[in-house]
C-alpha cells in the first residue's frame, strides 16, 4: 500500500528529526560534547527524511520479502548518500565526510557497515515505524496536524535556504582567502552577516574537513586549459553517452523483439525518435558509478551491474506506475521474478551489459566523443540536452493525458488536453507503447 503525500511529508520531518537525534548521540559519544551534525540549524537532518520518503515510495511491495527489502534499501540509500556527498564535494572541492581509510568503502562516501545499517533501517521503516506513524497520524485532528505540518515545512525551508546561502558564501570567502593568503583569524571579521556566520562556524565544527585552514594550506589548483573535448567521465560525455545509449538500447530491444516474438515492435520511451530512456539512464548510472573500476576483473563488474541494474529497473517500474499510472513491462510470467518488475534472468543481462559496456562499448564511444571539436561538442551537448528534456516533458504530458482518457474523463477540458488529444491520439500512443498497461 502506497502512502499519501500528507503521510510522506510527515515521514520526512519525523525521520529527519530522528536522524538528527541519532547523529547528535553518536557525536556526543565520540567527542564527549554536543555537536549539531546536521546541515540545518534546526534539529532536522534532511538526508534521513529523504531516505525514508524514498523507502516509502519504492519499497512497500517488498514488505514481505525481507531479503529483497534489505538489499533494495541498502542500494537506494547508498545511491542517495553518494549523490549527496558528491554534490557537496563539488561545491567545496573537499569531502564533508571521508571513509577512505576504512575497508570495504566506495569513493570514501559509504562503507559496508553503513550499508548494512541502512538496509536494516529500510526494513524497520517499512515493517514497523511507518505503520506506527500512520496510526498515530490518524488520531491527530486535521485542524491541528495540517497547520503544524505546514509551519514546520516552512521553517525547514527557510533554514535550508539560509544554510545554502551560508555554504555558498563560505565557499566564496575561502576562494578570496586562498587568493590573498590571508590569515584564518581574520575570517570571522569578513563574514559580514551574523546569521550566516554562525551557520558557517557551526558547519565547520560539525565537519572538520571544511576547516578553512586546511583549504588555505592546500591552495586552489590552477585549471588547465582543455585540449580534448569531454575528457574522462565528465558532464558533457555523460550527456552524449545518455543520448547514444538511449538510441542503441531502443534499436537492440526492437531487434530482440523481432527475433524472439517475430514482430517489429516499438520499444521507445519517448514520442519523438527511437530513444529508450531506461537504457540511457542505465548507461549513465553504470558509467558514473563504475568508471573508476572499469579495469577491475569482469566478475566484479558483472556482480555490481547485476545488483545496480536490478534495483534500477525496479525503481523505474515503480516510478512510471506511480507517475503515469502505466506499467511498461511485466515479468510475472517469468520464473524468479519480483512483483513482475524484475526477474533474475534480466538482472543477469544487466550484469553482462555492464561488462560489455565498460570493457567494450564505453572505451570505443569515449574515444569517438573525444574526437569532436571542443566548441562543436559543447554546443552539441546543450542542443542534445535541450531536445531530450523537451522530448521527455512532452512524452510525460502525452502519457498523463493518455492515462486520463482511459481512467478519468475522455473529453478534453483545457487547450493543452485538446492539443495532446490531437497530436497524440490513442492509436499513436498504442503504437509507441504497445506493452503499456493502465492501472489505477
């Protein structure tokens, strides 16, 4: 059973508070003093709240499958923590937390013990605390609970905004100090804003890696002028890989259906062009996560690809069903399937695809992309990105209207719905998405 938006917002706040409490307790035990370890000034740690919401959206179907619930919770939280740490590092050019000295760690962001804890927390969240919270919420009068929820969300939003401004301001101050080589003792006099200055000092106490003297000691490395377009695993290359993999994935699936089912069938995710978004995003995910391990033994890449591909396909299936009310694939007729969303055979295919991609396809495509002239490549990146964003937006609107025609009101009530009915009638949508099934 999926939760309502009202319940999800309360989950975000309550789990954020619980995560903040856990962080403070752990810090107190280690340092024997109170340290606000959260990003916010208020007693909330948003990453725990976001993780709880993600668990509540994607994992309820696994409630009775404890092993898969544990595994999916660990992988989803690993991805969430990795993205959070990666973004923060890109802002400060320094890790907010660093586990590189631990065994069984990944890029210094996550470790195996933490993944085990996150997996257990996912089980606890879905099996115990979520039902308990929902029961307690049902006892609260709406006239009290809803205003309280709104007030708390507004306070958290303001706190988040102030914290983001403080982080960006601190980053700018540190750049100036690095250039001028000023003494760290003068830093507090240059903040200029009492509120953001207090937030900055709190963050530096909670995350010693952000200490300005460390950044000043290291200095700012000079940026080399690029001579090759999209060298390494960078933004421009990932955009090009997304488009190429989306196109190749659609072609491969179309040929596979012809060979196995004997019919030519559209496998596109979008209304304009033969592009499969699932394949494109999958290629980007495999490249971004496993790029530094592309020279490892094939069996490690196969295992990582099997797990990542299975979780990724499951999340995509749940997402499309919740957002569009449509199921695009159903493996319930195959053995060893999980809710009809994934099956063991196709997970192995993801593992094989990961090995083939990192060992064969990626090096070839990478070399071809790097041969593009820098100016042409950068312009092409934004053109391709704009086209795919518009394509996905129009496809989402067309799918939403297609679902509305079947489940709600077939008559158009707005100019947009009328336009979508004219451009994307049922016949065209059924041709593009022949396997789509409507669900409530």
